[in-house]
C-alpha cells in the first residue's frame, strides 16, 4: 500500500512538472549559448502583410518588429513590447523603450555608405549623456555572400568604426547591402551598456 | 555684468552635470562597491562606508594565507549591511583530539554588521560604524568608524578601528569619556560562555585605537577596473590563534568587474602575501530585477463575436469565461451575472502578485463580456476561502490601462472581503475537477556545514512535491525524495545535548534517510468560520522529524497590519530513516503567534511564545523584510527557559534566511520560492514544529496591505 501510494505521488509528479523546472535545462542552455537562430523563410516572409525586421541583442531571443512608417527616408519599426527603432539607410539612429536608448544626429555630409570620416552628435539615456561627439568612419570591406530568404545572395559588406573619445568607447558596426544598395542585414553597437544588436530587414 | 555672472554660473552647473554623466560611462559599475577580504564592502583588508542598495545579497570568497573565507552579505536597508562568514583558519586545528576532528583545520563562524550614519553628499562623506566578528570566539573582533568620499574617480576612505584594527596606534580616545573603554575583554577568554553571544562589553574598548586610510581608484576607459591602496590598521598579532607575519602596513589590490555583479580581485597584502578572491552580488529589491517578463495577457480571438453571443445568454458568458480564464491558468470557481455586475470567483497558482492575477481576469472578462456589463466583481480564493474581492469599473479599467495609471484605477475600485456563503451562492458553479494532483519535481540539497567531522557534508536528491486536492479545502501535502549523491559516510558527530534530542540527532536523520525519504505526508482541512478567522486541522508526517496531529487558528483582520494566531500540536518523533516508523519521544506543544507588519520599514515581525518541541518554554522572534520582487530577508532568535549549559554551544537559537521567487530567473510568471537559511548550530532548545501550509502564508492575500503593495502590477 505504501509503495502504491508513493508511486502514485511520483507518477503525478512526472505528469505535471511545473514549467519552471521543466524548462530549466533549456533556459540554462539559452542563457549560456544563446537562442537558436530562426531563419526567416520565404513562407514566413509571405505570411507577414507588412515589412518587418528581425531584431536581437547579443545571445538574446530575436523579435519581429513591424515597419510602422517611412518618412523622409526614416524608417520607424515597432515591436510588440512597445520598443521603437528609427533607422536611416539601415543604421539605427534613434531608439525608444530600450533599457538604454540612443539618439544620433547624423552628419549632413554623410552620403549613405560613401567611405569617409563623419563627425556626428549622439545622446544616450540611462545614464544621460548629451551632445557627445561621435566619430564614424565608413569603408567598404568586401564582397561576400549570405543566405537571405533561403537564397544565396551576393552582398557588399561595409564596416563603420564608431568612437566616442571622451568616454573611451569604440566599436565596429557591419552592414550587408544587396545589389540595390539596400541594407538587408547589419550588426550594430547602439550604446556602451547594450549588447551588440543584430538586425535583418525584410522589406515589401 | 550680472548676465555674464548668471551665464557663467549656469555653465558651471551644467559642466558639473555633464562631468557626472560622462563619469558613468568612463567608469562603468561605479555604483557597485567592492568587497574587502573580510567579506564586507571595503578596501582590501579595511572596511569602507559603502553599501549596496537594499534588497541585495552578495557572496564573496577570498584566499589570504592562512585564511580562506566565504561570506554571505545581505542588505535589508540601504543603510544596513550584515554579513556572515566562515573562515578556514589554516594554522590551527579544529581540536587537539584527532579522533574527534582528524586533521581538519579550525573553522570560525562570525557575524559582521555595518550601519551608515551619514549619507554622502557634495561636501559630506558617507560615514558608517561597523562591528567585525561581533560574537562568539571573537578571533577577528574589531569595531570601526569609517568615512568614504568620492572625489572625481577616486573613492577615499579614512577610519579608526578598535580591537584587531588597532595597529598604527593612538591611545583610545574613548577612554577619556569612560574608563570602561580602557581594557578589552572578550567572552571567549573568560570561559564564561557557550559562544554565540555578543561581546558588547568589549565594543570600542582597548588601550589603543588604530588609524587606517586608503583609496579605490576607478581607472578611466578600463571597463570598471579599480586599483586599491590602503594603510592597514590590522594588528596581525591579535588576529586568529597564531600571529601572522607582516612586512608592510601597505596593501595593494586590483579589482576587475567581469560584469555588473561579478568581480574578481588580486592583491598583495602585508608586504609578503598574494591574495585572490571573487564576489557576486545579486540585486533583487526591484520588480523584475533581471529578466523582463515575456508572458503577456491572453488575447481572446474574435472577442467581438463572443461579446455579441454572450449578450444573448449568460450561460454562454459563464462557459467562455471558464474556458479563457483556464487557458490563462486562472481557474474560475463560480460566477454570477446580475444586472450590470459580473461576479467571478477564481483560484490561481501562477502569479505571486495577486493584483496581476486580478488584472488578467479583468482583461479576459472585459474581452468577452457584453457591453451591458459595467462592473467586474472578482474574488480571489485560496483553499476555498475567499480571501478578498476587488470591484472594478470596466470603463475605468480600460481608460487607465491605456494611460498606464493603476494608482488612479485604485481610487475608483473597491477591495473588500466577502463571506464564503456569498461566493457559494453564485448562480454558476462549474463542475469540480477534484480530486486532482498538483505536483512538481525539484532538486533538493541538504547541507551540514562547519562540523568537526568535516567542513561540508551534503546530499543531493530529487524531491517530488505533490498536493492532492480532495476538496477545495481538504488536501494532502506530500514530499518524497530519492537520493542521488551524498558524502555522509564520514559524518559521525553524535548529539551531546542534555535535553530531548528533537533536532540534534540530525546526523542520524541525514545518514539513515539518504537513499530515500518521505519528508512530509500531511493531511489538511481548512475552514473559515468568520471572514477574518481561518482554521486548519492537520495530521500525518508533519515534518522531517515529527509526526502528529494539531490545529492552527489565525485571526487576520483584512484592513489591519497585524494578526494573531494559536497552535496546538500533539507530536511524536519520527524514526531516523524518515519513513513511517516512530520513536518513543512524544510531546504536546502550543504557541501564540503575533504578527505585525510595520508599514514604513515594511518589516514583518513574528513573535511566537509558548512551549517548544523539547519541552522548553519561551519566545521566538522572526524579523523579515520583503522587497518588490518578492525577495525576502529575515533573521530569527529565540530564548527559552533552559540554561546556556542546557542549550549548549551557541547559548541561544538564532539564524538568518532569504527567499527568492523563482520567477525572478525566468521570463514567465510562476509561483514558488527558492532560498537558503542558516542557523550557526543545530541545537534542541527553542525548536519549532515546521508544518506545511502555515496559515499566515496561506492567507497572504487576506491582507489589504499585500494587495496594495503590488497594485501597480494590475496591468502587467
């Protein structure tokens, strides 16, 4: 009788594990090695009625952000959790709703991905840093290939070395441009306290 | 001229602000103080007047020959630091009897506290007073007054110490106030103690006091790297059991934060010894401290259709409410649509925050209820006891949701209690799905730390927790464990207690139950005779060492911050194998429990008076503070009518604990806690029966303070 009772308890335990412990190994794996990259297929692309971007930070899970509007070549993307990104030629120039936001005033001399050195102004939040000088140096890196919507695509790769000297912060952003010079994929550093951001753009 | 002056002043002020802003980028983690080798925030060997924010808990480990030291540091307030240390004293044996403790080195337990007296401002440093190793053997006992001030990127610290910290001597300035301070005598040296008592008479006493100073330099553009330099006031001839050689009064250290919470350090101490250490600090005080939740409220598909259909027949409304609430793990127990008021009673076991559960019920009801419904009356149940009801105006709920203003919604909502009869009279009672089994599996670790047999003994097992709900208010609580690994073979210390061995046979319990055990098999019956009065009747294997029967009653007025409870138990000691056998020892125990929650400090005090398991009588006090995340820090102490000799080493029962909701680590909401507690010594005096489903916890929702505490979660 005792054994039967214990077995009943044990079987009951196995049948309804709480989500927290059941998912623990998976959660630990994800925290350590990151979330698996879910490739956007043609089917997924077709299922969205709007243009969208796949956006993620570091090893974190990617989210889909929908293109809300285009105004004067400024693309506004919105996420389900209220985060907004404004991009210009694939470069994030403003964010809203992130733990640390950025607001870049791009150089008027900046001509898309023309190689050169540009002096810009940037504001950060959390903590606030106003009117910091941002030095951006763009150059063509190489011609390469990547898989985009299940197709092998030839892309031009540009690098952007950014630096804010007075806080000792510098990093490298990478842009992948298709044959019509549209950024389809990029990795960028928005803020010293944020992980590297990776974005794939899917425009309709 | 005046304009120029004003502009100049403004520019100066703005410049100061900008410098402050830039500094947070130049010196990341400036707000993360580092720890000394003694396990408190500080320089290298010396303390500082720095504190972590309240709701933080830290763990440090350092190696500085001849000592290895591990510490747990808690911050119940911004101005209070308490740390508990184990120090492995490598130049001294645990005892001179090798058949008792082998070749094990001495392990010292110590408690340090630090209180902030002044908060740092532009011109005023942070000032703190601290006590190192303030009880027991006092091997490292010191007191100090310390001040820390940031100037640019350097945090300067100066201080004065007493006791071990009295090198670099000046005569004790307090001696001129009172001759009590002239000489320093600690309890351990008089032999008139069982340890575990504070050496109050020795505080700030001694012929000399020591001066110390140092600085922590935050290196710019170096990812938070710090360099520390200090002038050490420790007198290493007074510390520990054997003098330690010292070639220099100056110490150096490099501390590097690998992340905001994890720091490693390397130092050169006393002019002759390398030192290594690391620390981790978790900040759990605030809501969702680490992982943002990705568990949004459920959207009902085709809600407009539901609203239209549900307007025709209220049975459809009840059924759709049942379905969509259940999909959100909110279990509807009854419902009644009366005019424009829709009353729903529900139970849930997912959300730690009761307002969040209410908000989620309201969201679903709002999506599917016909337009004619103007108010929702939502009753939260626990074990069929209606713990509280919230009446929400539908229009307000939506209006303030849009603006994210839960506090305004609170103004237009009412929170009150209803009787069990009121909810039982609801028109719709869904068919019961009882009996059912709610269960979970979790790892279970049992530890025995700091004994003479060895520093650490432990086992890991898989624990199966089940609650069999026979009726809403009748349940069987069961926990069984299957052992996976243990190192109990060398654990052999027998109890030396002079009073009934109600706890000190722990070694026998650990060893004989290592393969598998039933920790608890407890039947419960709950009733609510009056709205504020709760009762529980319990029988079975109540805890790991006792079985029996008993009852608990709790009077907990909904709108008050106090509660009163009584308990009466007839118990018998369980066999060491922790299955169904019983030992001869039987006793009857009873307590009166007084609970009081101080609203400003948010400290909950529980005072228990009565007869304890070993037949001793006295009081037990437990003080705890719960933070927004659910993280709880607590301490307890007890004193009964047995003598210090009868109690044995430690003199009286005491310890500390913390609980942390496991949802802190996940992106989904889930109930359940993890935690750790420690009493320096396991003794038999003041032992309390550890029964499951203590009424104060079960009725946690039956307090308006707890509802209001989390009200801003209602739109989560």
